[in-house]
C-alpha cells in the first residue's frame, strides 16, 4: 500500500508587494452531496467478544449490477460537481503550464559499461514516460519502449513498471502493465534492433529482473497461477524466482529460489527474489515478508546454477538480525541493521567465512539515522539522515579506511536505493554514483558523484524557470504531541506570510512502513503559495524520521500515535495563526488514508476538507484482499485479539458515527487498484453520506482507467490534481472557487 506522493497546487494570484498575497474570502457555497447513501444491509461479525457492524459490505462486490451502478452514478455526479467549480478550468491550465515549464522529466537513470545510459523520460507535451538508451550522458539516443504508442494500438493507457539492462546494454528487460493495474508482463528487448526477444512472461507484477554477468541468462520473480476456486488472498503467495536463457521459453524456465528448494525455509507469504552478484560468483537470495522492513538473506555459489545444477542455498541471517539494507562487493555483503541500534549501523560480513559471527562493524550507530548503502567499485556509500536532511558519506574498502562526508550542493533529500525495486544509485562495476537530489525549495536534479568526491550536475534532467524560487522558504518546527513527543513539521511558504489565521493550508502526512516524508519539490506547489496558501508536511510516529523506535511507536497497537501526532500538528498550525479550522485541509494517500481518516473521525471540528486518496479506510476487512496478507506485518491480523483491536482502532470506516458534523470529504480512487481495493473508498463514502449532518458534500471521484496511481498518465495526474486543489479551495471559502448557489 506504499503510496506515491501527491503534490499540492492551486490557483496563481498576484502577490502583494513585500508580503504574501492573501486568498480572498467568500462564503462557502454548499451543494447537495453528490454521494447519496445507498441502502444499508448490515453484516455483523463478532471478534473476541466485540461485534463489528458492516452496513455496506455489499459494495465490496464491485461487479454486481447494483454496486456498479451506484459507484458509477456517484462518481459521475462528483465529477460534474468538480467541473462546476468556477476556478477549476483556470487551475488546470495553470497546473499544465507549470508542469510543462520543464522540457522533460527524467527518472530511473542507470549506467552501463560502454558508456551506455538508460533512463525513463516524459517530454513536456507527452502523456507517459518512455524508456530510452543514450550513448554517453549527452550522446545519441533512441526510444526503446513507448507506452503511448501501445495505448494508440490498444485503446488503454499503459505504463512501464520497472526495467533492468543487461551488462553491456545489449538487452533490456522491462515490465509493462495497463490501466493502473500493475499486473506487469515482463518483456525482453534487443536494444540494437529494437525487436522483442523471446516470449513475454506474465504474472511478473514484481518481476525484479536481473541478468547474469555475461548477459546470457535472465532471472526474475513470478507469481503463482491463480486457478479457479482459489481464494483471492493467494495471489501474492507462493511466488518463486526463475532462471531462463535470454530468448528462452518462460514455461521451460528453472526455479532457482523459493519454497521447496533444499536449504530454503520460508513461508508461503514470503516473497523470494534472487540476484546475481556483478562478478558472477554468487547468487543472493533476498526474502521479503510482505511489507516487513527486516529481510532474510540466503547465498549460493553461482557457477553450479549456471551449469544447470540445483542451487546450494545457505541462510546467512533471518529477520532477527534486523537488517533493512544489503549491498555486495568483493566477496562480502554490507548490511544496514538496527539490531541494538535504533538509528542503525553498517556491518561487513565476508561470504563463506563464518556467517554473521564474522560480522565487522564499519559504521557505528550515532545521532544520525543510517537510511541506506550502495556499493560502487571505489567505495561503499552511506546515506544518513540528519534531522530531515540527508547527508552522503563514503568509505573505501581498505580495512583502515575512514568514513568521509561527500559535500552536496543542495541540502535536501536523495535515496541510494529504490523503495520497491532493485534500483541503486551505484553500480558495483563502476565508480561513483548517479544521484537524484532536491529540497523543499530546489527542484530535483541528477548529479554525478565522482570517485574523487567531486559532484557535478549531469545535465540529464532539464531545468525549468520555476526550479529555484528565491522567495520560498521552509520553516522546520517540532510540535509537542499528546504525550510530549516532539513531532517534526515542515512548513513551506512564501517569505512574509501573515500569521493571521487566514492562510489556506494543506497538511499532508503518511506515517506507515517507516517511510519518512523527506524534502521534495514541485513547481505546481508555487501556485498554491501564490494563492496565499501554506503547505505543511508532518512526520508522525510510524515514519522513521528518528529511526526504528520512532517507527515502532506508530506501528500496529501503537498506531493511534500517528493520528494523534497529526492532530497535534493541525492544532499547532491553528494556535500559531498559520491557519484556522475553516481554512485547513488534510491530505493523505494509501496507508496515509488511515492517518487522515482517523484524524477526521477523531477531530472533525478541526478541518474544512479531507481528501483520502486511494486510502486504507476499512482496516478490519483489508486482510481478506490479495494485498492484505502482505500488509499483516505492518498493521496486524484480525485472527488474534491484539491484532484485531489494533485494526479496529485504525479503521476509519468503523469509527464514523451517526449524527456527526463531518467536514467535506472527497475520496479519490482508481477502480483497478491492486494495492488498496476501491471498495475502501466506496464503503467510506456511503457511510459518511449516511452519517454526516454538517451539510458539507461527500464526493466519490473514481477513475476507471487507473489503479493506485502508479503509472498514471500526465493527463490523469493533471485532472486529479486540479480536482483535489479546486475542491480544497472551494471548501476553504476562497473567492473564485464558489459554485453558483443551488
């Protein structure tokens, strides 16, 4: 349920000389709620002596004619209400102008030997990211995969989910899915001819493809085939890693890692992913227990496997070692572990030489939080968080080498490793890094970090006219929560903002899986600031801004701390006159739906409007969905009492109370969402429509060509953002966004 960020923007208004513009106020024009409560048909279940009512269980069957008709009608009325907001069209045009101000967006840069560069790029006038290969960082390039061309042939939007180039760049493997489903099909392409190689591999949703060092073999993860009558919860279970020759038949591939092989002891829900080390000496078998941060690692010599023999797997460590990051170089693995180190440490473990008993401490725990490592040929690079700013360090491989900081041109954020894939800023065959770097006030640029410590802009990411506004600042504060815990809050605003309680303010948060909301930039946010707005980002417990202990303090039974921290931040913004309840909106997506949903049900009086985007809102029923099982490590299970009570406490749907004056709510969702079922939003919308007495509208905005937001086209993104921002400005009483009175 890990989510994409939603970048906030609004209508551009002229700034007052020497101070931030104030958003003109107008009485909020309310309309009849586009979402009308459907019939309630309660299904009651008893868990550990507690009866749980579910009046809209029938909406979970989204293919039933009645449920489908109600969804469609509610969504159409909601879209119509949004289209009727007077300022929406100008807002959409402004968003498109700001987004198009940069000639292209470039992501996922990877270097290959022979000075070949691979990356995804979307031009200002294009609708979807394409995969390209370039000879040298500024040389000749060619388009390898064009999802827009595929959409023209099929009539359905497509997106690239992931890609991996073979050593030398002769082939590239990529996952492609349609309509936001993330149901990726794995393809292999000859980069010289542009022609496909071999047959596509289905059920490669999280394929994690990687090639052998000679480029002749491809290894990938594949989900099991779902047979008729199998429970939906089986979808992500019994996954396996397969090996085949490039161009071979996937049905003749060999299983090389997974449950059932000698030496491998994993459960059906654990996902096994194997990778070749760059030197061809080892296979590393990574085991993920759903969304649990701690990994299990197996190792096996690679040569016998490539010779057709069964791998000889040996487990190096399991989740008890509390390892969250792994890198390899020179017959050793380098590990990030929070075992007896809440802010983590870095270890070196030689392979084939005594296991974890031979571990050497390279980077001891300290005040900064170790958040990642990456192995280049010249050094091990270490990513550490200092407050909410990332710092980069390097350590040569010599035994007596010391950790040295690499000075970066921007004090902000970067990541050495991809959140949900095998991508890394380093290549163990090459020196230095390719690093994305940005801050609250500086747009993302792609830098090259040299082995000599030099840092220069690669030029791969074009710059735009709004990339470095000199009148935008970030105020960093700490807010005392209900129990005295100090919650980091970042407030992005124009210089000279008036603290008079009238600023339209958006408060955003996530607070799950230990994911920290780090400084990020969006040109579109400038429009919100010019409108007199303030944009605030909280890192409640459940994030890991202060390390593992901070994360665990918002985990499972401790989850209430997340929304209590969030509420404390909202109250602080009001008390310090940044805003007022009628000018404050909250936004959260995916698991962030728990955060904003429970903040709303706990303190409906604090907010003018709420947007849970693809939100987890029925936590009690989430476990019965395909992606619910992998999320048990994060949220708990309803099969034991402690887990059930934690889930009930975080389930916004079950906390909605009849006769309550709730703020205006817009629930957005892609109907094809594989991570959070769309019925989380439909059920919550129905319950709010039945319960709320405030007279404020409940909107259900559905997209039938989208899923969780992963791979949405530019047009889809622009339309959704315009709707979200226009909705907030309408409900905050900003002039120019008030519909005609009915």
